[in-house]
């Protein structure tokens, strides 16, 4: 192996990352630029509200059971993991405080976004990629129909709106998961659990979670649409785009969540 091989790999990875970020940035610029005309423009150039609603149902409503189950289990797991540690300090009833802060600030929006990236992100990439392979995108451009306005924008809007809603639902389900375990195994009354949950929380904790969820929705949908539109190589390319969407989305979500957490931490100092 050449001694320069690691540097060559890092250079290639850096170029690919810059190319990916640049491509997504340009796609988002075009999406935002088309939003005003698509939402409030003349009839015939607007997006179909029925299509937007269909995307919201497909992306968000159908994700409710799996998101609820996952975050409920996360809340239950946190209760079981934190109880022995807090019991050593005689503060087992404070398990609700820890779960409330963890769920509302971090795990609610993040887990909802990760689940949605696998459930909806992969679906969007596969759907758009299949349209590229079947040359439907070229047919739309031939008829002077903007793929960004009629394909990308509804999916970005639907994913962003529904992920904010799912984040609020995830907060509730995570809290309920911890409350059920606390009541059954730790003998903490539900009223006391709820009081301890909201005691350390501020209204800003809830809103920061929703802000994160909105950004996560934009990341999932824009990345999925970008990789779907860039499909090459037929069915194999669609499969590769779907896999890349899930992997890159999860990595991006965690990295952006870290940046948000660091920013909010320094703002509170």
C-alpha cells in the first residue's frame, strides 16, 4: 500500500462530502425559490394540495405506530436503567426528571427522525429514483413541469411538517413509557411522576425539540430527493440510493443534533 493512500482516501472523501453538501444546498435553494409560486401562484402552476396531503399521510400518519412504539420503549428502557443508580442515592422518584429532560430535549425528536429516515426517507429516494430510471423526470421537463416544484417541494413540506408533529407525539410516548415502568416496578404514582417530569423542564425545552425536528425533516427529505434524482444504473442504482439515503441521513441527523446541543448548551451558560 502506498504511504499516500490514507491521504488520497481522505481527499476523495472530503471532495465527495463537499459535492454532496453543495448539491443538497442547490436543491434546497431551488425548492425554496419555487415555494412561493407553488403555494400561492396562479392555478396550474401550484402544487396539488391533494398530493401534499397524500405525502403527509404516507410520510407521517403511517409512521405514527412505529414511532410511538420505539419512543415508548426508549422511555421504558431509560426508567429501568436509571432506577438502580438513583436508588443508591435515595432519589429513585427523580427518574421522571431525567427521562423528561432526555426525551423532550434530545431523544424525542432524534428518535422520531431516525425512525422516519428509515421509514420515509428510503421510500422517497426509491420512489424518485424509480421515476428517474423510467424517464418520468425527463418527460416532466419536456412538458415544462418543474420536478422540484411538483416532486421535491411537496415531499420536503410534508416531511418537515409531519416530523414536527411526530416529535410532539414522541415526547408524550416517551414520557408514558417511563411512567408505566415507574408505576409498575418502582411504585411511583402517576401524578408524582408527571409532577417530577415537568418540574425541571422549561417551555423552551419543548420548543427546541420542535425546532430540531423541523430541521431534521428538511435534512431527511432533501437528502432523499437529491440522492433519488441522482440515480444512475437502473434498478441497482435505485437500491444504492436507498441504502445511501438511510446511512447518510442517520449520520447527518446525529451530527446536526450534536451541533444543536452544543449551541443550546453555550447559550444557556
